[in-house]
C-alpha cells in the first residue's frame, strides 16, 4: 500500500475521531443543559409547591380560628366587654395550641402565631379591636416560602354601657377598678390617701364629667383640670361630655311598675297578719317592724306586694321569681336572689351582705329600683386569716344615693349603678407610691393598674334589663375577613 493510501486513511480516521469528539461534546452539553433544565424545573415546582403549602397552612389556620370563635360567640354578641375579653383570650390560646399540634403532625408548613395585646384596645372611644400576627412557612424539597399577615377582631361599644351613671356627683375614696363608661353630670370628687391606689378605669371605656373634678386630700380641696385627670384616675384615655338626654325618673318607673303589679291576678299581699296565707306563714313573720323572713331557704313564684318594710333576715336565702313592690324599706341581711325587678318606695339597706357568686353570672342576681338611698356594706367570713371575696350580680337604680362602703376585703359588682349621686369607698393593700407636690398637697401619682383592689365594678348587661338610661347592649365583636398576607422575601 503506497504512502498516499495511508495518508487518506489517516485523514479519514482523524475526521471520524474529530466527529466523535464533537458529537460527544454536543451530547454532553445537551445532556448537561437538560439536567440543568430539569433541576431548574424541579426547583420551580418546589418553589410553587412551597408557596401552595404556605397558602394552604394560612387558610387552615384562619378557618380554625373562625371555627373556634363561632363556637363561643352568638353572632359576635357578648353581655359585657369582660366576657368578650375572656372568650377572646381563651380562643387565642386554644388556637396557638392547635398550631403547635399541627406543626408536629405534618411537614408541609410551619405555623407561627404571635399574640396581640392581652386585652381589647381602642383607637377611639367606641371602636374596639384586637390583632394577632400569623406567619406560615411552606416547604417542598429544599425550597421554602413564607406568608405573613394579621387576623383582626373588631366591633363597636354601645353608647349606653355605663357602669356608673349619675346626673349628680360621684365621690370616690381610694382605688376602685371600674370597667364601663363613667358618666358624672356634677362634680367628680377623688379622695386620696398615701396608702391608697388610684381609681382605675379599664380601657377602652371613657369618663364623662359635667362640671369639675376636685381632689380631696387631708381635708383640702384642690380643683383639677380635665387635662391632668389621667394623673389621678389611672386608665383614663378620653374624657367626654356628659350626655344631654333626660332619662325617665326612678320614681316614675317605680310608680308605673307598682300599678302594673296590682293588676296581676296571682299577686301576693303581705303586710298584715290576716293577709298572710297559710302557705307563707312558715316563710314570713309580720310585725310592727314589717314583713320579716324566717331563717330558711325558699322560693316565691308569684308577684309580691309588701305593705311596709321587707326584711331579709340573716340566715335566709330567698329567690323571687316575679316582680316585687315594697311600700316601705328593703333591708337585706341574708342572701337575696331575684329573677325579676324589685321596686322599693323607701330606702334599701344591704348590711351584713354575704352574697356569693362568680363572674359567669350563674348564681346570685338582683335588679333594684329604690326611690330612697341604696346602702351596700359588704361583710365576709374570714378563713385561715384571709377574707373571702363577695361577688354580686346586680343593677342598682336610686332617685337618691347609691353608696358602697366598708369594702375592706374583695367586693365585685357585675351590672351597673344609676343614681342621683354615687359614693364609693374602696381601698387597696397598702403600698408605697411615688409622691410629688401639686399646689402644696401631697398626691399619689402611682398609676399601677393592677394593685390588690378591694372594690371592682364591671358593666354587664346580663343583669341590667331595665336601665334608666335606655337599653344597653354590647355590640358585635367579630373576626374580620381574612386579609391578603404578604410574601416575605
């Protein structure tokens, strides 16, 4: 074979080799690109799936909260702000526990829930709201996406949710805690001592003062401007004008209800011995002092018309199912429950009071309209060196004065007070405060909202069916529709 033949075969071999190398390079590049595209496609799918998982987790969390909230509320209505707050905190706590459980049961997403304020807050006096932060991270492969947003509860406070309403004066000694609007048509007198806490008004309620605010200290009276009021009445964020409407008088309500009561066919009359039926002789004693209960537990199912005084004796626990009208005084020394209203033409005196109940409103209840003054002086039984708390579910309306005095232990009133004048004498466990001088008078400027308070008044419409100022209701508090969450970078 000559040299030219070898040259041609070498050239052919070289061409084939080059072609093989080029084809290998091309195939390698093609497969590399394909693998890269597959990896990119897989990452894109993981990215979308992670985002989808985050959305799924966010929706699941919101729907769970919605289910929990619907279970404790009836169209978002609650009898009082305290009940709404308690239910809201319970739902939020349960929701967070549910999220923790879900996080352990699956790996597609992770829920993070942050608490909002531990109580309902307000941006204006009538709007209430609460928010929680929800963050959900979705996972797929080595990809993750996070959505973050807020869930909100909001509603409106009613205009007539007054825990205290008086066209006259309000005198406060010491540091009671009030939850509900406070409306004072006359002068608000604040009496401070070195050992007492400041009165406290729970947010988001407001204080309305018609005339002026006076600070009483060491028998010295110091007028205060409205702008400085938060110094001496802790929790006050807004001072409003006293409402201009004219409510019906307590006396007119009593007279109207007394007339209706006498028209009832089954009304029972007490006040003279011959008017006490045999079925009631083991329950009441009629004397010159008035109608007095015997020391036992019993229930009266008919309306009652008492001529003279009605005395609920110590050791008695009585429940009245229908309305009562008393022409004289009402004197309560035992336990008194009333499913309907009590109307008293004279004064009402709750001495040696030892009512027991709880803040859920399933025990003691009464609603009292008194033409004369209403005096409440709690008494409790000591146990192991401590004093047991008294909880009373009541609405007190008086054409004269409602006074709560001698609250040396813990006394809580759920309901409300409406009277010509109101007197509250409360204290707190002695504690040292920070003092400064204002016009030469020593004043306690400590604004702690949570000392050991002896007197707590909470507006609660469950126990206010006939308010003098109108029908009060706690308006809807609802979970707002889910807002569009943000995708975090």
